[in-house]
C-alpha cells in the first residue's frame, strides 16, 4: 500500500495527466469508465431493492444497504489495486497515478462549459440551450441567453468542487481507495439522491453522506477561487471573498453555495437564484450582488478563473507532497 507522501505524489501526477489527456474516448468505448461501472451497480441495486410498495422506513433501510454494498465493492477493488501498485515500486506509483487520473474531471468539465460559450456565439440561443443541457439538470427551454450563461458558470463552479477538488482531497487523504470511495458516494447521490417519490427515502443515505464528504472540498474550492481571482485580470478577489461571507450559507445546498458565491463575486455576477428543473420551480438565494445578465464572454472569463484555480490546486498538492516527504 502506498504511504501518505506517495499518495500526495500520485495526486499531483494524476491531476496533471488528467488535465493533459482527459479520459480517452477510445478507452471509454473499449472498457467504460469507473463511474459507469459504479453506476451500473447502483442501478441494479435500485431495481432490486427499491420497491415502491414498501413503506418509507423500509425503503430508507434498503437505501442504506445499497450504499453499503456499493462502498464495499468499490473500496475492496480500489484497495486491491492500491496494494498491487504499492508492491511494484516506482512503476507502481506511475500506474496508480494513471488509475487515479480517472477520478477528477478537469479537462472534460472545461470542454463542456467552453462548448456552451462557443455554441451560443455560433448558433445562438438554441445552440447554447443544447450545450448547457449536457451539464445541468434544469429545463433548457425555460432559459434565455443570460440564464444559459449563468447555468454554465454555476455548473463550472459547483463541479470544480465536487468533480475536481473533492476527489483530489480524498485521494490525497486516503490514497486510491479514498478517491474511489468518494467517487462512489458522489455517483450514488447523482443517481438516487433526489427528492422524488421514488428516491426520497431510498436515496436518503446517499444524499446525506454526499453532503458530509463534500464539506471540506466546498470550502477549499471557494478559497482556491478567491486566490485565483487575485491572479486573474478583471476578476476581484475582494468581491469573491465578500460574496462567500455574505451568501454561501444562504444556498439551499450546504456545499454548492461556497464555490458559486466565490465565482459570482469574482466575476461581478449574480448566480443561482430561482430556476426550473423539469416542471418544478426551485426558489433559491442569489449568490453575489452583481449583474444577472451574464454573457458568453462571462463564461470565457469564468473558464480563465477556473484554469488558474486548477493550477493552484496542483501547487497546493505539490507543496503538501513535498512537506510530507521531508517530514
């Protein structure tokens, strides 16, 4: 098994490899992705254990069991891989980094959000709606151009936290098993952690555990965005920090408000607020006190801020790895 300094070195290598290469399409077509494997298990357990005729208490207990089975299977598989890598010396370290590179999603998040700005400018509102529908769950037909841009920036901010910083945090803290277990929790929440008639009881454990494990990363993400704003022309670190202090805890999510408020304040925008998912209108507080009329240019500005925040994350991981090696 890798020691803590090695886990931090694996984290640094994994972040760099993933940013450069992403997850190759050919590999995805050939073997899928760890998230798809975990998702298939969750879907099977949902079909087998989530019986609509059962009372809410029994469905909640079934959801706890399903989550335990998912975490057990994921943890054992990741632990076996980590032990195998740890016995191979330096080549094992490189192999572990390649495996860990499947956990964060820096490149794909950047590409999906950049596509929203590009399609808006090329194809107008219809193109922007099609592109943003790939990354958000809200009804795209209810979005005007400003709402499309806000949705893209909100997705960038929130997924910077739970799609990049959180897996990096747990990978650094717990090695490959820690990162894989986080990804399993986050995938379970995205699939069954919704307040719908089918999943409100069954997905209760997944949703609550996801809130818990994202607490440290959401705060760290906000800090990275504030720091990145100080390094980004046209962004405001002071505005980002003020928005976090004022608005982050007003968000309906215990975690999403932190990076969203930081991003909003840094760019002089208002994000979140009331929006529509499917046919359901969700009332939420605004993050930031700037303008709500976001543009494709603001999406480009948000991406520049995001890239610097990712670089700061790399630097923080490298500094911690160096400190751990010297300790």
